[in-house]
């Protein structure tokens, strides 16, 4: 298998995309922070099914990490990631430095109100401004026809869809289904932090959410279901629960107190030791 071509500057990325455009080819983008797993590779394959050439970006974005979070410890292995991407059919890896992405004088950020303040936005106040800014830059740098993001980060997906809509960016945003291990745990780069003892507990996150969604569909009160799901996670061994919240999928509005006849997305974030896990389930 041939080595995956890698570019590290915006100019080189744009030159390659322009060459593909001259051939009449459609381009897909899959943004990542590396530490790749099957979930990421499923995004590449989905982008490949919709376009002619797929670019994956590999950039651990410092602006979406708070000072107390794991930026320095976040796993990095570019050679491994590049080999996995090549095997999945990726055509180009964009792996810029921090200096390439953020000039020392950079002062512009992108914030997306309405869908970013609650849940992860409340637990990690600077997170979504960092996400929105770097994704806006990547979409501008690559100018893809399609960009694919995983539904595991469901609120992030909603933020990106809103910014693309509001800024009239000419790209189709595609959400890809969550990829899970056999035990139901959503695949995540941060699963590598889990100890052998943590792993069976981690699987309870999806089970609790699935049971809670069934209760919502049966007409149980939303606040009761959310509160008892938090209690179930703590009883299962999670150290802290940032949130368990039922939302409308499109707007992430809170559900009303009565039974919901429309689609539901139930989202959660909880700590197991020092590892923060997120997951969601929906119709």
C-alpha cells in the first residue's frame, strides 16, 4: 500500500484541491484530532462514498481545550494514523502545525449561539468557540463539497450545522452514525485512558441512556427520567455526571414536561475516574 501523501501548509492543501477541481472531482473532508479508531475510518468511508477524493485533517486543536484539560496528554501518533487513513481510502492528509493554523496575531474567533451554551457548552465554556473557529478555518482552507462528522459528538455536529447555515458556507455537512464496540461503548480516542476495571463500568453509559430513552417514549416525565438516569450512572460507578438531558435533535431545544411525540435525542457526559465520556441515543 502506497504511503498517504501529507501536506502541512494551507497553500499546499489548496493547490492539491484545485488540481482535483480542474479534473472535475468532488472533494470530501473528514476533520480529526488523530488517535484514530474505526469510528474515524467509518467517516472516511462515508465521505468516499459521496465524493471522488477525501482529505482528512489531523490537528489537535489547542483552542478547544481548557487549561485543566488533556491537551498535552492527548494521544498523538501521526504515522499510525496516516497508515489507517490510507487503508480506508483517504487521498490526502492535512497535518498542519499550530503556527500554520493560528498566526501569532490571530484575534478572530467564531461563536455559535443557541446550540452551544448548554450541556457541553456549560461544562466546557470555551470548547465550542474553539471547535467552531477551527472547523470554519478547515472548511475555508479545503473548500470541500462534503464534510463528515460523527454523531457521537452530537452537540458539536449541531454547532457545525448551524455555523454552516448562518455563514452560507457552500458545503454539505453529513452526520455519521456512532460506531460502538461489541459491549456498546461508543468508540472514542479517550477510551484509551480507561483502566481494565473502568471498562465494564463505561458500558453502563449507553445502557442507562437506552433505558431512559425507552422511558421517555413510554411517556414518563422528562425531568424524572433525566434525574434518575444521573442517579443510575452514579450508582454504576461514575465519579461525576455533567449532564443527562433530553433534547430535540434539530435545534437541541429542551423537551417539554409532557410526553414527546417528535424525535428525541438523549445526551450525556460523565466522568469515570479522570476520563470524561460522552454518548447519546435517539430515534
